[in-house]
């Protein structure tokens, strides 16, 4: 039986989303498209609404649509989300300025009457330019390097070269092409250890077989292997167990509230994602329990998808935590929100002997677009100085 609260929340979201899109569509028609020759409102509105709701329609009709049509609607809708976001920001700002001008009367009426087509075209070109740059930016990841020191002895190791990647979001939009590019870049760095800090997958796991990404993952090369933790999207998609099996078969070991001693030199701990309890009802173990039996005189590295509850790793003596999840906002100015939610939403944080690196992620969620941040591969050189 369907949860009434779920229906209520879904209805509210649908109405809000529909209202915002109607506002954008109306302003677009008034300011620009009503001036386009041979374009009538009877053509404009069906096309606009189909584009605006294509992402939602694809989500609800995935099981009934041909794969090509479903993926086409999903991709078109994902791009529209970015267009919608920036149209909404700019149009709302203009309307607020118009509201203030009603009181202040700074712009002469004759200028206002002549502004509509020119202003509408300017806004349209501006948003197209922003989104186009975002598409290019999202497809050009950077390698960000960190030199860290841990004041412990790591057996015979003097240095450890770690490459960390988070938030690939393999699915309908991020494909094997991007994964192949990623694997080649990671291998070129010649790491000792490869870490995937959650949200490797975004969609149904089985569909990835068609893209042959298992063979791509097997191309990874590192002295101590490749490890991963689950992120919230593996749980949202209902594919946590499949993700563990799939990655394991591809040569990437998933750590789920477990620790592993590596080469007698350091420990690697992988935490289950915080969101797991909402989807499977099983609360993840606390870090103190996971670390029972861990030799704390050795360096301790921790993977946790979300950079939350940092008091735990600090109290338990973790030396380095790597996380993702935030995407550093992905679409400007959302990073101002992530900065309020997380103590550290991107980059390096030091708290005594504890160090945290949060990645902006390699892939994207929703729109394949990044504005105000870069996709990245995190390259870490750790020097052990007891």
C-alpha cells in the first residue's frame, strides 16, 4: 500500500516544480518567443512543457518506454534542469528589480516597452552560454594534489601514494567512455592505492553490463589494489548489494563498516553510508565498534562518503579521512548551501592530527554540468614521519 505521506510530498514537489516551470515559460513567451514569427502559443507551450517535464516523465515511465526513448528523455530533462535553474535565478532577479522600479521609477516607461525582446534575447543567450561552459567544464576533470604527513611509522613504508575518486555516478548520463578516461588518468598517476569514496553508480546496475564497464575497472593498476565504499546513490537506486557484488567482480573491494590491514603497514577503514538506514532499516556501526582490534599505532585511513559527524574520526584517532558527496555545489551558487551544511564541503581540513580531504567528485548528478567548481581526481602523497 502506498504511503499517504509519500503521495503528499510527491504532489507538493510536482506542483512546485510545475509552478516554477510555468513561471519560466510564461516569462519566456512574454519577453522573447511571442516575437518569433510563425511561432504560436499552441506550438510553444506543448514543446516547452514536454521539455520541462521530460526528466520526471522518464523517471515514472522507465519500465514502459523503449530504452532509447527513456534515455533520450532523461538526458534532455537533465540538461533542462540546469537551464531551469539559471533561467529561474536570472528571471527572478529581473522581476525583483522591476518590482523595486515600480516604487523608485528609475527607468522611463518608453525604455521599458522597448526592453522586452532585447532583454529576453540577452537572458536566453546568457543562460545558453552558462550551460555550454558548464558542459565543457564537467568533461575536463583536474588532478588536485595534496602532500600530507602522518606522524606514525608505517612498517617499512616511508611514503604512500593514494589516488581517490568520488561521485562518478555511472548511469544513463555518465557512461563507460568517461570511466575509461578516468581509469587511464588514474593509471598514469601510478598509485599505490586507489580509493572510490562512494556514488560510483547512479542508475540500475544491470544496465552497466551493456557498457562493459567491468572490463574497464579491471584495467586499474595499484600496488595495494582498489577499494570502495557505498554512497547514498547506491542506496537510492536500491542497488547496494548489486554494487558490492559488481565492483568485487571487477576487482574493486567494497568495505562496508569493516577495516583491513594492508601490507602490515596501515589500516584502511570503509564506512557504510549514512543514508543506508533510511533504505534498509539497518543503522551503520559506530566507528569505535568498527575499529575494535585495530592497531592504532599504525596509520589509519578512512573512507566515508559523506563528510559528516567528524567528531567520530577525531575521537577515534583516524589520521586521514577521504569523502565526497557534496560535489562542491556542482551548480553555482549551491556551494554556499553546502558550505553551511558541512564543516568542510571541499578541499583539506586539519583538526589536530586528523586530516580530511573532501572531493568535488568526478562525475555529475542530474545535469552533466558544473559551474563554479571542477570535476577532479584527488592525488595524495602521504609521508610517514614517526
